[in-house]
């Protein structure tokens, strides 16, 4: 039995977030302004059949397909939102499910660190996959399950404020988002990210 863990439609990809996808994924890279879909399932191996069905029937490009120990994740994108919505419909039909069969996001941790210490900043920059954090900035760290929603939260945060996207983890046991900037922008990004997750309906954990 396949479990639909995350299913999130992104209407308009932001510049830094597509930079993250381009720096980490092995598929066809998106560009800013396109629409995208993040989908995560368990068991992970089943993502292969879903991806094949989507590619046959929808005019989208696969940005990333990940099969890890437990979960599988797929990101697809296209210029037209309707094409991405079609891709989602194909995936749901393949699974015999509807959108509300997904798990709701659950926030595990939400931390704001004021006036980032230079040593702490350097530690974070060692594992980052997008921008770099700077000393004395404010840092925001968000962790949630399922992991596939981290990309959605990152994109909504970037829409809302002038922040620097530092690191995103969109697959695995949990999703993580790191971003930095001045305090007011980080607070605005935090509010947008957490509100966007709270607005997604689905099954309880």
C-alpha cells in the first residue's frame, strides 16, 4: 500500500529556490516564474512508476527524482500552471487517491537566532546548498514532516521577504529550511512559511 506523504503545488517558483534545485538536482532544471509540484510517497521505490506515468501524460519536466531508504520524492515543473496541475492529477489517478489523502505538514521545530555568531555562521555555511549566512544576521530554521513540504515553505518564505535562502532539505525523515537576513525580513518569512504549511489540508499524522 502506497502512502501519499506530501503533495504541494507551487504557483510561481522564486529565484533563490530554483537556484537550490539547480545546485542539488540531477534532472531538468527549472527557471524562475515556472510552476512546480513536489510529491513524496512511501515506499520510495514506487516513485519510479509514478514518474513514468506523469512523463507520458503531462507536458512537464522532471527536476528531481529521489529514492532513498524509506521515501521517494518527485519534483516536476513547467511554464504553464495547468500542465503542472495535470501532472498532479495523473499522479493521483495512478495512486487511486485525491489531494486530501496527503499528510498534513507538521512543524517539528521553529527557531530564530538573533545576531548570528561568526563561528556559527561558518559552521552553517559548510553544509549549505544555496546562499551563505553572514555574521550578525538573524537566522531562521524550520523543520517539518513530511520532508517534501520544505520546498513549498522555502518558496513561500522567499515570496514574502527579502531574505537569503541558505539550505533546504526536501527528502528524507524530515524537511529543513534555513534562511537569514535582517530581523524584520526573517520574521516576515517565518510567518509566511509557517502559515503556508498550516493552510495545507490533509490527513493527520
